[in-house]
C-alpha cells in the first residue's frame, strides 16, 4: 500500500461510493486513504496529443465539439483506450458555460478564447445571466453516457475558476500581464466583487450539472490566478473560490483546485476548501506539503516538457515526483500542467505503467 494506514479516520468521507467506484485508487487518494498504487491521470489527456483526436476534430470548431455529446464521449474515451489512467477528464472548455448563457465568444486556434464585447463596466455585467441546466443539455447527456461506459473508472468534471474567467471577459482574450483585469480588481473593487460573484454562480451551476449527471470528482482550473499576489488573492479571489467549494461540499465528491504559477498561493488555495491542491512543476511536492495546510491531498507535478527528453530522464524525474509525493497525506500523480500538443502518446502510456509499477513495488 502506498498510503500510510495510520492516517486519521477523519480522512474517510461519509459519501464514499459503495458501488463500482468504491475501490477507485484515484478517489481513495483524493480522500487520503490507502491505495493499491499511486493513481495517475493527465490534465488535457482528452485530445491534444492523440492523432485520433486530431482526425475527429478536423473541420470541427472547438466550441462545436464541446456541444456535441457524441464527440464529447468519444474524445473523453480516447485516452482511456490508450493509457491505463485511473480517471477520465470530461472533454470541454472553461468558456463553455459562458457561451451557453449567450456571451459572444469564440476559441481561435493558436490564440484561445476571444470575447467580442469585453466586460469593463457595470452595464456589461448584465450579459452574465445565471446558468440553467437547460442551457447545457449536451453536458448532461455526455456525462451520463460516459459514466455508463467508464464503469469502475471515475469521471472528473471541471469548470474554470472565477479569476481566469474574469480575465478573459475583461481583457477580451488571453493576456500576459492581466493589466485591465488587475486594474478593475485594484481600482473598482465593488464592480470586481459583483463580477466575481456572478462568475462563481455560473461555475457552481456548471459543476452541479456535471455532478447530477454522474461525475464523481470535480476540478476547478484557475489557470491565470498565479498572476495575483497573496494578499490580493485573499481579499479579492478567495471569498469567491471558497464559496464554489463550499457549495459543492454537500455532494461528497472530491474537489480539486489547480492553477499555474501558484507556488506562493498554495496555502491560500488549500484554505479555499478543496480536498486536493494541484501543484505545478515549479514547486517540489515535499515543499508543497509544507505550504498547504494538513488534511489535503496533493496532485502533480511532472513538468510536461520533461516528456520530450530521453526516457531515462523521464523515468528519473517521475520517480522523484513519486518519492516527494509520499510525504503528502494523499498523492495523485499528474503533470504540472496540461499535456503539450506534440507530446508522444507512447511516452504517456509508458509513464502510466512506470507510476503504477513503481508505486506498487514500494
């Protein structure tokens, strides 16, 4: 067993599934319970590097593929056939709920989400109406179909964190410096708070749709929140992210919180209420253990670029991540960010085998 059997009983969750998911190594690790091997999955494992994904998506815009249940199911299942990962991640995009409520946006190849009418004043907030389940029927249909196909393998639902969604809406697209976003956060705190509150509501509703349809864990991706200083995170982001996790707690599913460049925020991200704190590749996991409050599992954190190095390097680096992960109360092996588009799928498959074999043999 790779987890300490002497861990406190409070790591158990009263909502543990008595059915086929009861022995899921991924769910057990998220709940800080003993596991037969260290579970592994990859952010952005659905799509990106797989040639079958590229063939399926040829000529189909990203947002269209995220609204077709047949494509969602197929793309989510493709990595399950390729790799022996311990969890599936729902194929979607963090801007899908914004599109569903009528925001005029598109995902441009090589650029990312682009917003036609950025929100920069109080009048712009009127575009952010509440999300209803009927706005995303394709999500419900796809999740239900996936749960049936996955059986004893858990499905992770996800949504974008409020800071990242706010950044896209305010900047009008991706931004290196988040200047307009931070200007609102610093200079118009009341408007910022209202915007973040509405985005938190949308995120909560989107996650609830996935959980109601059968998702057995959720992850909140706040990709750009690492650009915020700790004191600003505590004052301007944490209340909203905390409300998201508090609202989801009642469902008893593990909650994962991840951001990029968030080494200085790891403790605060733990305080926000997730069960698992995702760590990018910049902070070693044993150091992350010191930064995150007790009672949390950790997820991560092999640098995605390592997968382009010779296998001996990949192996050495992966074993180091596993060793450092043993200092955590629970560890889910992952990359420190998403799979890069030109990653060799065979290396990912070999990495899964390595993690399973090395953690079982310990």
